C-alpha cells in the first residue's frame, strides 16, 4: 500500500514547457540533479547559483531552466527521491511483533531510518528545514514520506490496546508521532552522540528497544 501511494504521488518528469522527456533529456536532467546534490554538500541552497550547477553538470544555464524553474525546484525533486524508500518500511509494522522476531523487526525499522539519513542527509535536512519554515511543497514531501509510517505505528498501538498489552491512556497518534520524532531525530543526528560515547550500533539498538517496548508493552524475552 505504501509503495502504491508513493507511485501515485510521483509524476513523470517533464520540461518547463510541460512536454514529456525522452531518454536523452532524462539523462541531462539527471546530470543536473546529481550536480545539485554534490554542490549542496558544499554550500547552502541559498548560496548555490544556477551557473555553478550548470557548469558541474556540463550544461548551460539555459539548459537548466529548460528542466527546472529554480534551484529550490531541483532540491524538491531530490527530496522526493530521498523520501521514497521510507514509506515501504510501514509494512514491517503490519506483522505481529510479539513473537521471537519482534525485536529484529524493530531493528529493521530503525535501520531504514538510519540508512535513509546516512545516504541523503543533506537533502533530508534541507527538506525538514524548508518544511518547518512553512514551505508547503516540502511539507507535502515530508508528509508523504513519514505519514505511512506514522499510520502504521498508530495502528500498532491500537492493536496492542485491543489485546490488553498497552495502556488505554496512550493516544495512538500521539504515541506514533513521538516514536517517529525519536527515529527521525536520532537518524539525523546519531553522529553527534559520538562525543558521548554512543556508536551507531548503540543508537540502533537503543532506538529499536524503545520502539519495541512501546509497541509490545514489555521487554523481549531474550
């Protein structure tokens, strides 16, 4: 379901004129996006002129504007790509975590967040900052990424309450939002915890156990 929703939210790329793109044009557009991603590792989107992107991509500014309205539009497309993989992990929450594999499923959920942020850190940080500034385009992308995960977390809380494992005092969506915030924040900043002696594996295991114990209602029998 999450993958289907992601496919529906993405449209085939077109030129600024609205015309569809052929294979050669798609390759050029890809080079521009890759060049932008590389340069965003070096400077802010606000300090990134089109001419520098075009030069890095081996194209002209006119070519850039054939495909994109401005630099922020390229950043938005990069954010859409970076956000695509996360909704699929909601499927991990559709299975029963009470069994012996429950903690491994929790680790898989944490891994998905960590790997996504390790691979796309700069673009995802840009997405979140633009979203928090109120940019509706980036809010939409962020919502489409985290939304299916929050839905699945809330549903898991409701199942636990129905089975008598979780307190009725837990609001499913408030709990889902809290867990989502923990996962996203730690994935984004896990390297900063190195100064406190916490490794990436420490962050992974601690986060997985927090999620597991919140959703299952007790520590795993290990």
